């Protein structure tokens, strides 16, 4: 584009203000571009390096860039937390054009993308800045993050909290993550104080403070103190360790690349290796959120019979939801009848057992499914009906009313009875599908001494190996994470503590039950014999509820369906699930469904939501609701 003489040009498309070297392939056909001009200011040329590279590509006949090789995202023109008072743009007149649309090539880092853009001031790169995603302000993206997953996302630049900590009187030096000092290298990193002295050379002292005859006693003392502060102690055997790590890196990189169906760049794989898959507990500041979480845990109970111990939780009324594999052993179940006495224990919260109470499970199992459902998904659940509790005891509230969808990321809580002991709560973080390979490699790398045991325990059986690989590759609809809830925790509710809804313009957070903890790939560590797990998984509650509803329909359990529908009227997600069920039953035209439909509609009418349900069914059938018709 030809510049207006003596003026700068700003081009704005539908996403935001773009740079003049914005690739033409990213501009849609018939897209409107608005051009603004303002007086030119004397600043370094914008992105001379990028323009030079593009000139070379044109000369080599690469002007036909593929749109898929670029990623675009938006950045606000004003800084956020800890940087609101700083000017993050070189041209302050560009602050009127927010947001800025940034583009980068696949495989580039955030830092290189912002530097190549050319509109940001040096403060963005000199300080420890991150990108915070709008509008929820929860996801922080570091400057070393690869841009491939940032397509069409909007960010604001934040500055990390200053630590204000000094190491031995000097500021902490910056050490490159790609270069290491060798064992014999005693050269010190440059310090913030220019008068500081290293062990290998004299300091640059102030001439006015040093006599021609030589250093004074005071200066000698200062030198000794400076040298003492800067003393470098090499790590023992660092050369050998460095060599071992370098030898392992290439193989690890190749292994990670091979685990992905599509080809990934080296920078993407290295970025995955930097990811942390540890436990990141949510920080609660509002007391009401803690109170609600405590109330949810009262519905969790210990399930046991003579052969096994597990966990369950009250679904609604007097029905318990737990894992079906607790009853798969021979002699435990015949048809739908329990052959062994089974009990559940509520309030088993302390070692003394005070406050706990037991109730018997009725022999007839309401529903049980273990294996693969009609849609090819993994299922493992059982619904047990409880007998009348002892006098003076009352069942806690059911957790069905707190059902919610599985979030893609974030912190979660698992509440159960690991090892059959007292009730415990573990906080952890969801491992996304695309992060499972990296989480597996990280765990194997940290437990090299047990690698053979892991292979024998998990990969020794062909069926277990296939199931494990399907989960790691994301072929099964499960939720994955790391947790220390092992034996006895099967059937624990998985809770999302950060569900947010806006009430009267105020964000209010609450708990949602999103899945049921089922199992993991555990083994005994070599030497310590402690139980560890490569990865744990839970089955989404949506999957379980869909199968439960179809089971109740197929068994013509009208009474139980009506009870379920009554609870569903108080939860928008369950309300949608009932609408899907009605549509599916009507579509099949089975005459035996008439009594079931009548019972469901009667329950809906009693809740005075018949008109709302009819409208939702019309929207779903017309494809305007955005709700999937799984059931």
C-alpha cells in the first residue's frame, strides 16, 4: 500500500487494527477494510526484519502463502494488572484502535509474534509480561508459548507480580533455559550493580574513590565482601548429568512427535515438554464457596461388601450412584440381585468414627452397566437403592441437581474414601486431550527406576494396553487428571468448583458435579512399594445419565423416570436432557413408550414448565438450540 505523504496509516478489519505487512491471504474476499491516517512520528521502521524476510520469499516465488500457516489473535492496546500505568505501544495514537490484530506463523512463540508485529514498546519484552485471556481473565499465556492454539482468542497484557527478593544482596540473574554452565566454569552472570566484581577480573571502580597509591583498607574489605557474595559453587558431576540429559533429549523429542497423528514442529513439542501437569488447587476467597463445597461432601458415602470397598454419592431421593466394577466379582451379583450384604456409610469423616451412620442397600439393583454403551463410549456405573435409614437419620441432598457439563480445563476436586479410610478431598487439574502424551512422558521421565514395572503392570496385557492407548490418544470420552485417590475411591464425584453464573449482573460461583472417578493406571514403585499412577480417569456424568435414562425406558420403569424428571426440572442441563429423551422416544414410534411419555409429561406439567419444554423441543428439532441429540 502506498503511504500518504507525511502521515502514518492504520488499517482496521473485522477483528481489529492490523499491521501494514498483514498477509493478504488472511483478508477475506469482499471484506471491508477501514483506513485511518495520522501525523507521522519518528520511530524505528516497523518490523524491518519481517519485511526483509517477506521480500526474500517473494523473490523465491513463495508469495502464495497458505492461510493455514498463520494464526491470528487480538491484544488490547492498554495494559492490565500491574502494567495499567505503562505505555505498551510505541505510537500512543494507536491506543484509539483497539484491539490490535496480531498474526504469526505456526510454530512461532508469543514473544516472537509481538516483536515481529512491531507496534509494542520495549517494556513488554523487558519485563515479565503474560497474556491474560479476555473476558474471564483466568488463562495466562507466557511469552514462550507457541501460538498455534491461540487462534481467534483475545488477550490483555499483564505484568507478573514483582518478587522484590534479592539473592545474597544482588538481584537474581537471568539464566537461559537453553545454555548451561559447565562444571569448571566459574564466570558469574552479570549483576544489576555495575560495580560488582567477579572472581575472574577486577571491578570497574570509581576513580574518585580510589587513590593512586592503591586500594584502601575499606575498598579491600568491600572487594572481599563482593567476592564472597558472588562465589560460584558448581554442581557436583554436572558435566556428566548435562551429557546424560543431552543424550536423552533427542530420543524424547522423537518419541513425542511420533505420538501425534499430525506432524508437529520442534518448537511445539518443546513447548509441550515445558507444560506442568502437577496439581494446581483452586484458591477460594469467598466463604460461601467453601460452605457449598462442604455441603456437597455430605452426600458422599463409603460403599462396601465383603469383597471390596469403594465410594458412592447420593444421586437423588434414596438412590446411590457408584461404579459397576465394584460388583463384577464372581458371587457378588446374579442378574440384578446382590448376593452379598452391601452397606453404605455416611459422615465417615474422622478416624474416631463419631457422627458416622450406616444404611443397608436393597438387594435389587436399580441399574448397572459395565463396558461399552450403544454409542461406543466407556461406561461403568451402578444405581443402588437404600433402605429406610435409622430413626433420627435423614439422607443428605442428592447431587443430581448439581449436575453440570465437563469444562475443557481448570481445577477440580475429587471427594471419596481412598483405601476405605476416612473421607478425603483431593484437588487437581484437568489434563486436556492434547496434553495427555506430554503428561505420560513427564511421569515416565520422573519414574525411570520403575519403568519396567510400569510396562508390566499397564502394558503387559494386550487389552489393558489397548484401553490405555485409547485414553492417551483421546479416543475414549473420559476426563483425565492426576490424583492420589486410588483403591477405594472408585465412584467418587468429580466436582468443578468454579462454575460461574451471573445473577443481577454479579458473577456468583458454585459447585457442579461433572463426572464420576472410575479408575487409573496404577503400579507399585520399585523400592518404596508405594502406589503411583501414570494417569487417572473419570466418566462424564452426562454419559452415565444418558445410559441410565435409556435403561429405565427399556425396563419400563415409569416411577423412577418420573422421579428423575422431577429433579431435572430444577437444573437447566437436565431439562435439556429430558427434552432430548422425549424427542428420541417420539421418533422411534414405539407403542410401549406411551405410558413412559405420559408419566414424564405429567411430571413436567406439575412443575409448570410444559410450555417451556415444548418450546425447547421445537428448537432442538429445528436445529436452532445448539444442543446435541446424543440420546
